[in-house]
C-alpha cells in the first residue's frame, strides 16, 4: 500500500543456527516477506561452480558477474525461488558442494556490491524478515529489530545431520562439523562484511532448544521490540 510504513527485521548468525526455518515461520506469523539472502550468494556460488571457476579467485569470479542475471520470485506459499539467467535453480543451490562455493564467493567485495541493491530493494518494497550474515551490520543497518542468532557448532552440525538424513541424503556428522567450523571461520574472518553481531542486535543462543522453544523466544523478542 502506498504510504504504508515498511518494517524490517534482520536475523544474522552462523550457518545452521536455524535462521531460515525460524525466519520463514516468523514471516508467516507476522505477515512479512521472508528473504533468504544466503540463497542469493548460493546462486552466484552455483554459477561459479557450473563454470568451473575457482571460487577463491576474486578476479575470475568478478569477471563472471556481468553474465549473471538474478531474479527472486515468491510462489503462492511464500517460498523464495532463485532464478539464474531465467532458470529456476532453487533446488540446485542447496547441493552440499555449493555451500563452500557460496562461502568463498561471498568473501569477494565485488560480489557483495553486486548483490546489495537487490537486497535493499526488497526491503523498500515489502515488510521483510531478512536472514544472512551482514543484514543488521551492512544491508539494513536501520532495521527495526536486529537479532544475532547462534548455537554451538556441535548443535548446528547435528541439526544439519538430521535434516540431511530426513531428506534421504545422509552425510557424516564429523565431516559436517568440520565444514561448519570452516565456514564459520571463513564467514567471520573475511575483510568484507564479516559475520558479527550488529550494534544494537539482540544476541540469542538456541543451543539445546527445540524449534518451538526458539520460535517462542524470537516472536516474543520481536513483538517487544517492533
Ligand atoms: O545462509 P547460507 O548458509 O545459505 O549462506 C551461504 C553462504 O553465503 C554463507 O557461507 C555465507 C554467505 N552469506 C553472506 O556472506 N552474507 C549473507 N547475507 C548471506 C550469506
């Protein structure tokens, strides 16, 4: 509606803290649009993967950017779909090998600049709950509520383990744990927009919580602060 004030909730935190599942449910409860910014980085990572480009080679990845046309669509269920040069790649970007590609390309400043306006535009057009690594610090520093969601690496690896098992694509727990630690390190030690709690962020730890417990904690925190 014209003139209607848009609200923004930023949820940042490391991989596997439950950000996306929680943010999706919170968006439904609040009537906001859920924006998964990790999916946007994954789409760029996926393109580098498909092109056989080394995701750590900043110049080579930067050279790919003009070839990339990204679109974000929402289906009737409010689920976010990623389109890469017209093709729906929503499923492909979830392949385990794409996680590391996304983490590597997201450390490249040119990639972050390339995706900035897409993210901000979504927040101008809709009330959003946006999850990522730098939403409260860089993308939406004026967000109405900023949350930094974390949990122990072991807890996050176990959630991922159970999720993959349920999906019928099991993976070794030890390997998942070391990948989570490696991605944590990459995401929080890069020079460009490293993962850290934003100023004014409410830091919540979900270690040992069930989904319902974390959901209640978040909805209460958001309603108190909106
Ligand atoms: O949330 P995810 O695991 O789908 O994100 C994939 C990678 O993208 C993650 O390793 C870090 C990066 N990312 C980022 O740098 N900034 C964001 N706002 C979201 C994700």
